[in-house]
């Protein structure tokens, strides 16, 4: 793939659950070497899009590709190799509480490599040091704070040195200071390892801190905006304006009339 080619391409995608579509006819590219944020109100299909990109949801129509590969068309070793180039940070961290932090982080290495245990242990230690958790290597996830669990999960997502890091609501449930430190960590890792990063989020401070590009979805997975953060803030699409201003959309004439009538009766 060329340097200017998108790291992710979504083409005429329609996908959903059972018989209910969440995203319909969506086409959008995600730039290589950038931090792109997928934003929008609840239920617009942000996490659904992420699942479709990595093959957890099969498209009803259209396709998604990562680095030129449609993961739904790959099998066996080809699929395994493609997936090792993608790191995924789940919304809740998805750490197994019954095993140590070290064993959680080591899972991808043990599944996809034949490295000796001593080498695996050293790689795990290095990755935990990168996220500031070298001291927690032998602790259980239940002994960590929420922010520390997210950092440990990020170390696991990075353990195979992926080309692409996908994060689903990484700041969810964190206090503002912890969320900001996690955002800074993601930026540092992106710069250090020259990765492409896609982050699903609705947190304005996070978007302001990390986003090079913004992809905003509306109801039905419609593409409302695709461009730089600066352009998003000056966009004239009302739903985009409302999102970044965190304002409630203007009341309809019918709602306004009803409220006026109720006020007259009081």
C-alpha cells in the first residue's frame, strides 16, 4: 500500500443486527498515520462501524478493508496475520480478572508467536513500562483502578506492535484528569510507533486533544462530516454544530407551540 492510501476504507456499507440496520450506505476513508475520531450521538452506529471494520460484523452490503485487505474474505493464516497488525482497546478493557496483568498482556504473544516464556515476559514488561504500569506486572486486574485497567488493556493492544490501533470509548467511565492522561498516552504511543489510530468517542475534551480528523455519524449511520477538527468546528451542518456546541437541537414549531400553550394555561 502507498503512504497516501487510506489505512481503512469503507465502501457503501450497510450493516446491523438481526433485521435492523444500524448503518446504511456509508462510504468513508480513514487516513494513514493520523488519529481519526468517530463521533456522534448515542445509537448512531459508532461502535457498530468499528465492529464491521475488524470483521466482527459481516456487512449486509458493501465492504470494509484494512490496509487493502477485506477481513471478511481472508481465512486461516492470512486472516491471523492481518489481525495481528491491528490492536484493539475495548470499551471496558476486557481484562480477565482471574489471571495477572502480565498474563493478560501476554495473551496475544502466546497465541500468535512461539517466543520463549522469558522473551514474552520481557516484552510484556516493556509494554507495561510504556504505559506506566511496570510495577503492576504481577497484580490482578481487580487490584487496579479504572484508569490503570485501561492502560493495561492498552499495553495488551500494543504488545504485537500493530500498524493500526482501534479504541472504543477509551475515556468512558474515567474522571477528566485520568481521561486526559490516557489521551496523552495514546498520542505518545502513536508518535513512538508511527501508527494509525481510530478512536470512537463522544468526549469533546478527548476529541480536541487527539483528533487530526473527525468522522461524524448521524442517525442511520449517515455521514454528516468527514474532515479536519478545525473544519468540523466551522462546519455549517446543524447537527455538527449542535454536537460541538453541546446544545439541544432547536425545538420544532409544533413543540414550541405546545409549550407556549401550556405556559398560557398555568
